[in-house]
C-alpha cells in the first residue's frame, strides 16, 4: 500500500476495528483477545487507546459496552482523540458478530510483527553500514532481535501441568503450612492480595513454594505459580528438594539416590500444580489472560503465586517506574476478584534495612514497591540474622548447609507479631521453629 509515493507500514485497519467492536458485542471474548494482543499491536493510536480502556474496564469487572467504554474514554479525556462516540458506533455498525474475533486479532498481531520486523531490520541494516562494525557483534545482535521477535509472536501460551519426573537428569480459607502463622492470621481468604517481601536471596521463593505445595498436596486444590528470572527445570528441582529433603545441589548434579526422591516425585506429579515461567519480564495482561483461561477449564483455584513484583509490566507509557507499579498493583487487585482465590506476590524491599543495626525490615521498606504494599491486604516480611551477618558472597547464597533461625514478620493484615521459623536454603524450606 502506498500513499503520496511512500509505502505505508503493514496494517489492517478493518481487522483492528472488527476486533475492538467484537469486544463491545461480546465481553467474554476479552480474555481470549488479550492473550494475543497488547495495545501497542494496534497501528492506529486511537485503537491503542480504545483497547487499553477496554482492558482497564475488564480489570475492574465492569461490563464493557458502548456506554461504559465511552464514559471511560471521557474520564481519560481521550474521547475526542479517538474520533468521538460516533466512531465507536460506526465500527459497531460494520461488525455484525464477534464469532471470528480470534482470527481478526491474529491478523492484527501479524501486522504488528511485520512492522516490528521492518523497524528492527532497518536498525540492523544501518548498523551493517557502519565502518569498522564487527561482524560477530552484528550477528549476535541479529540473533537477539530474531529471538525477541519470535517471542513476541508466540501468542496464546498455555499453562502446563507440572511433572517433576520428566526431568531426565534425575533417576474458602487457605491455611498455610506454618501453624504459628495460621494462628496469627487464620489463613488466606479468597480475593486477598498478599505480599511477601524481603531482600534478594532471603528465601522468598522457598517461602512461597511452601504455600504452593501445601495447597496442592494437603488441601488438594489447584496451585498456580507464575515466575520470571528462573527456568522450568530449576523450579521443578526446587520443589522436589523442598519435598524430599534432598539438597538442591545434590539433585541438580544427578547424585540423589532414587529411594530418597521417588516418593516426593510421585506426590508432586499427582498434585495439581500449574506453572507459567518467563525468562525475563512478565506482562500482567498475559498472566491475567492465562489465569482466567485456566479457571474456566479447571474450575476453582486454590492459590496463585506471582513472583518478582518489580519485574511485572503493564502495557503503555509511564512517567516512571512508580506510576507503572501503581497500575500493576491496581490491576492485580482487580484480578483477585475475578479469580476468587488468594494471590501471593513476592517483591524485594529497599535498602533502608542497611541503615539499621539489626537489619530487620519494616513495612516502610517497601517504598520501592510501595504500590503493592498499599493494595495488599496482608504483608509478610522475611528476616534472617545469619543472612546479614555472613559475607555478601555467602549471605545471598541459597546453599546454606544447616538450618538457620528465621522470622516471618506480619507487617500488615494481622497482629504486629514476629513468627519464629527455621530456614534451610539447601532444600528451599521454611518450617515452624519448634517442629
């Protein structure tokens, strides 16, 4: 397509209009479409704004139709920039049914990928013309660009039922596995947003893994894990180490005796544990779409764990990280209502603890992730004296050779108490101190 002698970028305006109109006709299709598209995938800026408004309404559990969408765009002072309410009515007139919305959404996605290929390819061409450009460096950049585009085009990812045994290198109220914590807070309620905070390496993954396996194995309810900055086999081995008591290092080196791991392996495989793992950052829209799909397929969810709050991203442009984090926290609050299950978020705390002699964290230390602290109904902070007293190279390690005394500090949503625990970094376990 050309205009005034210039080729226009790949686009399909009719597919964009039909996709948006379909969501106004049938709001139940929103989950299906947001698993495929982000606002940036639309070519027209007006369509980006419309789709963003639709997602925001859906996250608030507001029924999306012509009236609510128009009102939302007016509140955002965007109704005129998208062409007015008459434009929304016009695209509805040309869309008789929402039946083919997935097909239209994928057309929009394909055009977005083509535009990205042109953009990134042009950048590579410019680099290739630079004098003295190292070919190895250019090829490495080419490989990175190709991988990013492949990942961007991989829509509709599916949750996978967790199976530990496929690792070939190895021969209402939700209670927690921590009884003193249960005594203090009573457990987790559906629709609660719970934050588990602490310094990097303090044992947040170990703590939430205990919640995950307890829900799936003891309460016999589906338990969901969404995480980044890890890989699938490591996640499985961490759970296997937690359940078998065999140190993680022994498992990953393939030195574990079969009789020590087979019972735990079998129990984990029988448990309803689902996971979604990304190598880098996580788009909360992707997480939301997949969790809703899973809920439709399997019914009630027991618990949902989402790791690394600071790595979560929301589509759009923001003035700073704080503004984006507020949007993410608000979105997660709405998600708990739709899932009707406790949602546990882990996050890192700031460096204010370094200024205190005992290094014990406080609720105010969540300032770097303050939005989640404000939205959460409960906040737990993890603390281990040995973590701070050891050298940095050892303190951040999860390869501790003996159990340490740890603390779970109830900073919000319960009595302001400190619950004593033991922590064993070698097997990714927290447990009650007197057990």
